[in-house]
C-alpha cells in the first residue's frame, strides 16, 4: 500500500521559529486563574474604576455623532494635534502633527510598528531587563536579536544599570536602544545621570532610541519623569511612545501614539498600516479631550495612585516579603524568598490564588535571562482602596506561615 501523505504536523511546526518560546502570555494565564478561583487580581495592570467623565462623555458623543468609520491612517487630526499640545505643554517638545505624530492601537502596536519598521534581519536591540513581555517578541518577529542589560534592585527600592555593561552591550550590529521609563515592572524612573549615559551611548554609536513612556503621568512624589528626547542631541534620534490607557483609565480602548522625527515615524507607519491599519475612531477624539484636561487632573491622578501604592507596599511588607518601593507606575516588585525560600516565582504565583485568593505576576517572564527574576513577583496597586485592603487581609496569612 502506498504510504499516507504527510500531514502538516508531520512536515513542520506551524509556528514560525521566530516565535518559538513565546507561548500564551502570563497575563492571560493569571487573569484566567483569577476568574476561575474568584481571586483578587493584582496581576494584570488595569484599573477597576472608570476614567474622567469628560473623556467618557466625549467617546459617547463621538459614537452618536457618526465617528464610527475608519479614521485617517495617521489618526484623527483632533488627536494628533492634542498630542502635539501635550508634548509642548509638559516637556517643551515640538512636533508636526501631520508628519511627526502617529496614532496606534495602544503603545504595544506603536512598539511593534517601530521595531518591525526599523529593524532588519541580524540587527541587535539593546534593551533593559526586566522588560514588558512584548519587547522580546516584537524584536524576534523583526528578525533581530535582543541584547539585555540588567537592571538590579537596590536597597532604596530603585533598579539601576551598570553603565559599563550598557556600553559593552553595543556592537557593530546594534541598531536601536529600547528604553522604558517610568519602568514596568520595577516602577523605577530613570534619573538625569542615567538618561545622560543612555544618550551618550546613543550619540556615540549613532543609534536610534525607542522609548516607552506610557506611565509618564503616574509618577510619585520625589521622582520626576524626563523624556530622553529632551536631552541635547536626542530629539532627532528618538521615537517617543505613550498611550491614553493608563492616564485616563481606558486600557480597553487601546489608543496609543508615537512622536518623533518624520523619517522614523514614517518607517514605523509603514509597518503599522499592515497591522491594524487603523482603530478606535470614536475613542480618538475622547483621548484628545483627556490630553487637554487641566493640570489638576494629572496631579490628582498621581496623588491617588500614590495612596494606593502606599496601601499595597504596607500590605506586602506585612506579608513578610522584601518589598522594592516603586517611584512610579501601577506595580510593586517583591522578593518572595522570606516567605517562599525556594524562590520559584512562577510556582508561587500559580499557588497563590488557592493559598490566599490573590493573583500576582512572576517577574521571571520579563527577563531574557530568567534566572535573574526567578525569585521576584509583581503586584499591581491600580485597584480601589477597599480591594487593596481586602487583598492585604488575605496576604497577611503568608507571614504567619513563613519560615522562622
């Protein structure tokens, strides 16, 4: 009898080799676990309250007034102009809304567009680890290689990098530096000296910088966010990425953007147009309203989150963890070893819902070299105070069971 023809499975793995090792994101797994166990989800970074009424009402008005079809490829002019005003108002940066601003499906698509649009096979991207999980995947999809530089936790709660390690990471194949500040998952805000070092490396090696600044307005007292594009010689080589999701509690709208020199934005736009093409028509004018809100809104946003940060840090300290107090963002990282001597963060997070009804994220997934984050776990504070206090009560039981 003739042999059976080979099936697709027999021929090869249908998943491209570039994405092997990138399975379902940990966020999907842990959020599903939260639902299945009825746990408090302090894992995924989304708030449990709505954004400002002005922004929500603007979206409803846009829907009712026919803003429901494809927007222009670069984004609606009303939003691109508002982004330009925002960059000028907060940072003194000037951009042409027609050629130097691009609206995207969240910051994640902006990052994908920038990386896919500017990288060739064999290029290298220097990136700080831990890092948001899409960075490595997008670099891989572009056929490039991520070269990690380690951020190490310090006693004061900040994470810092070794300037010599950064310089050594650059090779003749390096094309981009990928920077994230305020930083997810550590909550660190890069200071002027650190930014100056990154800028020096970029200029000396003629590199483009792609910077993720989605937490730009979620900075706590004592820290200041400085866009690297404001440093001398950096505006002409920097693509700045942000979004409205974190600033206006609208993470599900997926309205992001990038700003930068026209050639860099055009390169990213060329790739972006083949991803979603366009998105979120009625949400774009709503985010424009948000960007023009008075300073009081932004001040209250950061102050409210600082209070929530303090509640979460107090709870994590009381639970027995070594807690790294963040300067910004939704997130606080802990070293679990005082509670879980084995230090296996993935196992700990999978067991935590059953142990005390709380979900967190193992930081190991944010590292190119997972051994550096094996013992670290991330909790999110972007929830109502009553939810955080309930979580604190549940976590308190961990301290009672910790080894002495």
